[in-house]
């Protein structure tokens, strides 16, 4: 299997794009080797520029719940493009997608479309701060909310440490109001809220964590956050950029029956085009410009191509799809676990419906600390062994694998067969 053309392109890319890529994890630095350049994709498969074909479990990091390049979407985009790609003026389809979002997420009484998940979370926090007149926020260790300054903080030591920047260029002041707590640790949140009572604007949480690998919420965690926020006048912000339209058509908030004050969406809502959204209580959203004073704008926000892809992706979502995806996810999760057992490889597979992460560790993973016990070098060897067998898993231990409606039982069984062989080669 030659990857010569990818290697050549990566050489060229590194001379023009920082690290050769436009988003860091694509560079394969966490797993060794050099990235594959993709030429085309269809259904559950991607093909690189050397003509190698893979079963894809990255799926553009989540948006492609219907698979790559579904014919109906390609047609709809072609038709939309003919009528103009962007006007910078209102269109009917923005209203239609907005109403569709509200139908799926009753907590979203009003919604604003933006161009990425990053924009959605940044804007939601600005709004939460404006609405409460408070500045502090609580985020969870290992939680990812895009690359906005206030979110690029991690714990120094322990739950009650003030945020320190995880990236140069982020002024300490930008994360000085970011408090950190371990995921699934309600007591740590209670302590923070008691200590900082009256100064916390929002708690932002991935209701199903997906960016330290998949970590579902512990029983009562989300309900506990809801109650805590209500008691302290804090706004609860669900970052459902992954879980929205993924955990169910109504997101994790539908699955767990929790009503956040604000919700951030991304990924599936754009069906593979750049879209994000934030929304929630009408009284809060009324503060957003031009109906209120909280400034937020976007030249290409709500453009007809992005809205077309979003509407096409979201409208047909039905419970049946989620049942099928969950069955496939269960098949893959148990197949990977079984492959590891046979090869005596330590593995814990966390799964929720159509997302899963096989953690190469002996410890159950319920937060960032336990996720970090995973053997990332072993994951790297596993990744490369799978790639050599025509399977394309995410190039990092701490990312979710994504299934789509285009993945078949046969794809999953081929993946498990490849994993059985791969697992035998990765022990030290
Ligand atoms: C991907 C992601 C984001 C950021 O979205 P972008 O579109 O990459 O800016 C924010 N929050 C979560 C939970 C995500 O998974």
C-alpha cells in the first residue's frame, strides 16, 4: 500500500500551511506517521490521493451522520449554489432551519446561526456574562469548546485551581475567570459555586463528553448541574456541538430530560458545511444584537449553502436511525473489547449510541484524569496497524469514533476482524 503521493503533498503542505494542515489533529502527530491526503469519499468510505480506500470512522469529526456525499445532499447543494452562494441578506431557509432546530430542541426558543462550534460557544458565553452581569464560568477538565480564549484553560492542581492558559497567546486575564472542575464531579462544582457565589455566570458542559474520548455523564451529574445552577442563578450551557442530533434528534438534553438555558450546536447542524448555532431561552436570546445590546455578527452566517446542508441533514432524523446506529455502535464496541481480550490488551471501550472510544487502559474512564491513564503509544501502534488494514480511526486516543447511516454491519465486522489482527501486533 503506497502513500507516496500523500507524503509528497505533506512535504509541500508543510511549506505553506503551519504543520501542513488547517486543524492540528489532522497532522497525525499524536499517532506517528504522516497524514493521508484525501481525494474523495462516498458513504462510509474515504479514498486517499494514492487510491487507497478506507472505512472511515472520523467522518469529518462528527457532522456526517448520513455518510459522505449522500446523493440527495449533493443535488440540493447544486440547486442552491445556482441561486447564489451568499447574499448577506435574510433568506427563507434560515427561518426554516431555525424552526426545525426549535422543533427538535424545545429549550431553544430562539436561535442564532454562526459558522462554527467555536463561534457558538464564544457567543453563548458572552451572552451568559451579559445576561447575569457576572464574569466567571465553570468548565470541565478535558472538555473542549472550540479554540476561544476563555476555554483554553486546564487545571493546575485539583478541582478548585484557577485556570492557567494552555496556549501561548492566551492572556492570563482571558482565562482568569475560567474555573475548572473534573467532569462527573458534582461535589467539586458545589464547592466552587459556594466559594464563588454571585460571581459565576455559566457552567458550560458537554452533556456527553466527546473530546477527551467519549465519556458519558454519571447518573445524576447533569440533573445535579441543573439544580446547582438554579440555586445560584447560574446559566447552564450545554455544548451539544457533538451530541446535538447525535445522541438523539433532540440531543443529549432530550435523552437525559434536562433543560439547559443555552445550547451550542455545530457539526451535524451543517451536514459537512461550516455551521454552528447557539440558542435558548427567548428572554436571554433577546439580548443578542440587533434585538438587544450583545454584539455578535457574521458575514457568511446563515448563508444558503450551509443552511441547505443543515436542513437536508437534520430534517429526516428519526428515532429508527438512532436505534440502528446504537446497535451498530454496540456491535463495534463489543467487537473491539473482545479483540482486546483475546490479545490480552488492556482496553476499556466507552460508547454512547453512534460514538465510542476504545481507551487503552486498565482503568474505567469517567473523567480527564482517568482518560490520561490510556497508553497513547499503544493507541498509535493500533492506529497504524488499522490503517494498514484499510480502516481509518481517529488519529488520537482522545477522540470519538463516529458511525453513520452509511456504515453497514459488514463494515463493522471487517473493522473488528482488522482489530483482532492489529491487537496482536501492538503489545510491547
Ligand atoms: C468540535 C467542537 C467544538 C468546536 O467546533 P468547531 O466547529 O470545530 O469550531 C466545540 N465544542 C465541542 C463539544 C466540539 O466537539
